[in-house]
């Protein structure tokens, strides 16, 4: 921070444009001042994730240095920040022999294999450690990227090389210089010679933006971040690499000056951070293998929270001298192992594409697959999003396709394996008629989805009843997907109010319904009548009205009748309500049949008014929270997310699920993912739990 402050101060008053107006002496002085400030600003942005000035200010300084170097090429030094944009394309890659082999890792696929590895460690150290001693271990997230070795001489980056076969890699120095999280120069305390090992990778958010750009330009999207990062780094044109916005983190120290190597992996990570290298988040030191197993298990389900892909946990013996005793076997160290997560991707055959109709009429393509195990679960159906997604990726019926399943996310088809095509595959054709009611489908202006606009479509009613009865809506026990569909198919439910008119004798006549099942269902229906108003509003399935939005409306309007009489401009005046949502609500209540539904529900005993517990909190006008929008991400130390939301809403704030320019605060806990990254990108204030509680108090 001091470097930045002093450098910025020293630049005050200097004219940074245009270079043509500067003499070589003036340009030399300015370049010397620009170098440290641009390095410090870049480190703050790409390594510390804490930008100190706006992008526009940074770009102005960067372009000034570029202009100087173009006019006076002798002023471009090997560690100049302008190397970040890449140089001239290379003819080929030179081969590099690694001073120490870049070894692969052995794998453990479950707790028993991890325990067996640890037993081998203890036996291998039996002559070194005291009886009963348990060698300490370090667990690190295993980024799914490309291994890189970086060589620094007298603090300056002189070589970047790929792993290759472990002994010989490829010289990609010009390429790694474009990766902004890789330091070009180390601080003075760095040794004269140092090799750093790490991974080059691509963030998921960067990958998504890249694919969006490719598709918009009429190109084919890329398959996954790992292959994209590896393929990008091996392009011959460094400038093209720079455009891919790759990232890096360090995980180890290779060769260095005698006596300067860290004595443990824990020290190595601190040492690397101290020299300006980013290291993987959430690494931890453990004294017991059982705690390591628990750490691995916890990340098996949490990896979907991250803005990068991990495929496991690397477990290492902490002490360097113990590592030396254990040594290597074949091409892997004995002192480290990779605990591998169940694969999130697999290939299988796309048998056919069906179409399902949602409660709002949206028609979604669904892939029927030859069953395949992905992430420990057998998958036979996966989402294809919409027709544009299918056509842009040229996914065909009969293709061998790549399937991805991340955590609890619905499996999706990523794309085809084009090389496996036989020529018998069938090109996808978007449907023109509703698969349920056979009425013509429509695409509304500005939307990618097609939808059925028929009010009598039975599929929409089934989905609406299922949604109405779901846990976060009216929470009707016993009315799940199958029961909802059965009641609609049998004609017992022709509209939402019919849920509260069900006759026990008619239910007993249905297949699978016995006395106990009927009693439980009717009890569930009866209990739902007293649900809070915001739950009913959400349950009605009005487009764009989610749980949070429903609470905003109920805080303003005391009943469904009051909400139904509101004008669009009144609704738009509620903080957090946009034009689309306001128009959707007004349009819904403009239909007399929908108003009739609300009236009939009230007559049937369903609560349609705000309950005392939903009354808006009395907030002082000068409150720091009232009217502010919060987003919660990650795991807080003591507060559960629901409790944090209640505290915020009780103070007059609101909690939404996504970060935008309208977000006032992002509350970030452990393992905060892409929401945190977006908040930093937009410059939104960040709070930890302590800061949130202080704000609330």
C-alpha cells in the first residue's frame, strides 16, 4: 500500500499523455515511476483481490507506459508490466529440462485408501519419528488446471515451463508473463535463485463470459475451464493468451539457494504469499488423519460454491525433512496423495430430446440419456436449457455427449464429442406445438425460451399445483409431484382453489389412496390455510415473483386485494422491484379469472392478508440498513443464513440471491464463491459476520 501511495504521489503533476511530447529523458523518468505503481496496482487487483483505483485510471497509466515503450523501445525492460498483453507470436516451443522432476500424484478414492496411504507413511518414517508420533499433514484444494514451473533469478522471472512428461516441459515464458497473478519481479528479500511450482487455471466466471462471447460471435462454445486454460497457454500467440484472462496459484517451492528452502509445507505457503504469489484458499494443517478425511468429505459437496473447478484434495506430509526421508516412487512422491472426488463429468449417448412444460408455460428441452454414473449418481436425464443452447453447440440426437453434474445442480449436457460421430446423428428441430395440449408455441420478444400460451394446458396446471404445494410455498404435506399430477389427471383439480375442495370419498376411489394417506393429505391442506401471506403470493406462481420479492410486496400491501389494486408505478416505487416484475404482477391481477381465484381462496378459508409476524419492522429513518439490499454468500462463523436474513429484514433491509449494481452490501463467509468475485468486480462493500452485526446494532 505504501508503494502505491508513494508512486501515485510521485506521478502527481506529470503529464502521462501523449508520449510524442516527451523527450527520452522525461520518458525514462516517467517509465521508472510507472513501473512500481503498475506492479503494485496489478498485485492488489489480481493477487489480493482488492482493487485500489478504477479500471479507467489503471488503463490510463498502462497506456502511458505502452506509448513510451513504443516510441523508445530501449526503455522496455524484461519485467515491464506491458508484457501482460503478450508479444509477437512464437514459431514453436523450446524444450526445457526441469532441475527437479514435476511429479504426478498417487490417488485415493475413499477414506479407506487415504488411511492406507497414511499407514504407509508412518511405516516409512518408523526409523525417524518417535513411537506413537503422528506426522502432521497439510490439505489443499486440488485446482483442476495446468502445472507450471516458474524460475526467478535475482528476483526476475526468467522462465515459465509446462510439466510436459515431468522431466522435460515446454518453454512458455512469454505466455505466463500475460497471467497477471504471476509476479514478473519479486521483492528484494527473494533469494537469488528460486523455482516456484503452481497451476494456471481459468475461473468459472471468466470461462462463462468467454463462452458467451464466442456464441455471440457465431462460434462454438468451449467444453470446460481446464482444457481451455491448457489450450490457451499452448497457443503460439502470447497476445491471444492474454485475452483469455488466466489465473495462477502457487503450491510449492522447487530448487532454491542453499539453506533458504522452507522447512515445511505450511511454511512454504506462507513464504510464497510473502513473496507476492497467490496460494490456494482454504488449505489447513491437521494433526490427525481423521480430521483430514472430514475435511475432504466436507469439500466433496461444497466444491460447487467456488469460482473455479477442483477435482479433489491434495494431502501432504507437512515437514520437509520427512518428505525427503519418504522420497518418491516411479513418477509420484510417497509423501503426498490426491484424494479424488467422484467425477463430475462423464460421456454417454443422447438417446432422444423430450420437452417439458413448466408452470409458466415455458417449454424446456430435456435430454434422455443412456444411464451413466456422474458424481456418484446415476444420471439418465439432463437439461439442455433451450433451443439456442442446443443449436449453438450443435448437439444432435444420437451424439456421444459430455455430461456434467456439480454438487446438487441438475445435470446438464455440455456438448457433443464430435470425433465420435458416425453420421447417423439427427439434427435437433425446435418444436412448434405444445407437447401436452398441441397448441401453437410462441417466443416472446427478447426471450430465448419458447412457451405455451394456452390457459387450458394441463401440464402447466400440474406444475402449478406442484409448486403451490411445495415446501417454500404452501407446504402441503402429501402433495408432491406424483400426487399433484394424479389429481389433475383424474379431474379432481381443475384450478388452484380445487385443492381446498377435495372430497375424501373421491380421494379414496383413486389408485394408491387409503384412509391414512387421505387423512394426511387433508390435514396438510387444512394446515396450509394459515400460511403467511408472502407464502401464498409466492405459491400463486406469478412470473418473476420469488420468495424475496413476495416479502417486499407484503411489506408494502396488507392483503392480496390491496396488491391487486396497485398501479405499475406504485409497485416500481418499492425498492428492489423492477419494471418486469411490476408489469407481471399488474398483468396477472388484470385477468378477472385470477382475481376470482384470490376471492375464492379467501372464501375457502385461506389466509389472504398480512399476518402480525409479517408486519414491516419499525426502522429509524437514519438506519444503516433500512432500504438497503444485501446478498449472503459462503458460511458465516455462527449465524445460519436464515437467521442472518431475518436480522437484516427485521431492520428494514432486504436479502436477494444475486449480486448486481443495485446491491448495497455483500456479506461473505467462508468459501464464498462467484458472488464474492462479482461484488469485488462491481466495487460493492463487503461485510464479514462481525461487521454485519455491528451494522445491525
